């Protein structure tokens, strides 16, 4: 009897027991097809969950790098789209022209998209500015448009060698020609200085048919933004004195959570400017 | 002492042969059969060294597995049963402990004591055995029912055997 109690205290007892049970389960796993398949499935499930956990945290640690890769890819794809649309329109139009007139046109694409990372920005002031990490050395200059995946961002105000300052939509000095996508009525996009998610679209005439949720895009009149860039959607509208609507626009870009942007370089901007200035 | 070891080794072979040659062919109600061989573990002397209890359990289960082509399943159950035996013995110990020169049998400690001791250990063995056999918990209660019914049958055969073949 004393023997029995004594061995209970022995650690070895449990160790040997566990060892023998492990041995038994190894035998079960190796020699019983059904139990083996269950164990394999169980193992796969556990391992799968563990790996996805590890992968998840690893992904999180490399998010910044991944983002940069995606931004580059995005810009690359935009360039491709631009090239292709140009090719498409050119090939139908230019078919009538001589081949050498194509060479005169210079570059194939009108627009080039250059990815950039925001290094500083404000969104709660009346006159907000954004600083990005690309400058003159990257081919950036004043009056270039800046967009993001979610919508337009702003216009470059000034560029130094490695950085540029953007005047975003949410700056009271910002003005942009924008239109209702559905019926092409054009107005002026401004920001009234309160909510960084909402801007004003003015000078849409009263006879224009609009409704809440309509998409607002850039008009392309200014030679800064390409035509048809997403701005936002109509949040609400009312009739102002005179014959114009007062439209509130939900901006597509959330400036509070903006990290990466694309700068739009318009190769034909100067050409257009020159032509327009000749008129004056 | 030597005689004791010899008797236990002999009993080992008898229960294994009895199990695989005779009782494995007995099917009660379609899927119940008595696992009489665990009698060997129940009857091991009180003084058996702890490691020998575990190893005996392992070898016993392995022997049965080799014959029934279920390698490891009976082994896991018998090792568990052998492991639990000291705890159960301790639980059922008389007030002044087990007497020297006695064995865990009806002859020495009575039917009531032996039945309790046998039912608990047999149940433990069968739980491990049956749940490893089905290897999932979907049919938890139908498996549990089989465990309980088999425990009753196995314990009955074990108790009956105490009055006939393994009296001393």
C-alpha cells in the first residue's frame, strides 16, 4: 500500500506513461488507415491556421514595402491605360494622316503618372497643404495634378529638388473645374473650410437634372487634370439665389487616411497653355 | 516470487489466446464483444513495480492489436488502464490498506470491492478504446452507450471468471 502512494509521487511514472501512449499513437497513425487520415486532416488544419497566423503578422510587418510595390504597379498600370487609350484613339484618327505626322506629335501618351508618398499633410485647417517625397529631380513641377486611387487630391504648388507641396482640394484657395458625369454640366469645385470629406460644387445651372449620388468628375478644361478623374458623389443639393444649385459633394479622397498619391504629368499642358494665351 | 512471475506470464498468454481465439468471435447484439483480456491488468499483484505495470499493459495491448490488426488502439487503452490502476486501487483501499500476500481478487476482498474496482478500470479502458476506434466526437453519445454496454459485458465475464478459471 505504501508502495502505491509512493509511486504516485514519482514523476517518472507519468513520463513513462506518456511515452508509451505516444508510442501507441505512433502505431495507430502508421498502421490504421482511417485514424491516419483523420490525424492528417487534423494536422493540416492546425498547421494551416498556424501558418496563416504567421503569414498574417509577417504581412503586417512588410505592409509598407508591399504598399510601395503596389503604388508603383498602379502608376505603371495607369501609364499603360493612358498609352493604350491613346493608341486606340490615335489609330482611328491618325489613320487618315501620314506616318510622319505621328512623329511630330512627340510622345505617345498625353499623361504620365508618377507615384509619390505623402511625408506630411494637414486636414483640419482652413488652408491645408500636403508634402510629398518627389520633386524636380523626378520631373515634377508646379501646376501638375495629383490624384489617388480614391479620387483627385490637388495640384502641385511648388517643387523643390526632392519634395513638392500640394494644394489639396481641402484648401480654401483651391478651385477646379468639375462636371456632373451623367450630363456633363460643369461647375467650380471649392471647399468651404469645414468638413474635410465634403466640398462644394457651384455654378451648376438650375435646369441641369441632378440627383443625390451622382458622380462628379474632373472636366479636363484646365489642362491640369485629365478629363474624367473621379472627384466624389453628390451628397445633397439646394437652390441658391439666382439660377444655380448649391451642391455638397462627398469627396472620394479621405485626406485623413491618404498615404500614397500619383502625380499626373501632362505632356501637352504647355502646348494647350500656349494656344490659350495666344487668344488673350 | 518466481512462481508468482511465472503464473502472471502464463495468465498473460491465456487471456490473449482466449481473447483472440474465442471471445473476438463473440458478437453480442451485433457490435458488442467482451474485452476479457484486461483481466490480466486487474489481477496484477499489488506489489508489481510501477514500470512493469505500464510495460505489461503496453505488451498486452500490443499482443491483442497484432491479432486484430488494429495496431496501437488496444495498446493506448491498456497503457491508460495500467496507468490508472494505482489511483483506483488507492481509491478503493480498505481502511488499513491491502494486506501482504493478498491479490486484488474477489477471494480476498469480496465481490463488492472487486466489482467497483473492475467496473471503474474497465470503463476507463473502454472509453479510450472506443473513442480511438471511432476517432471523432460526432456520435459522442452513441459511442458512450457502446462504452457503457461493453463495460457491463466485460465486467460480467471478468467477475464470472473469478468463480471458475482464475479463482486464485
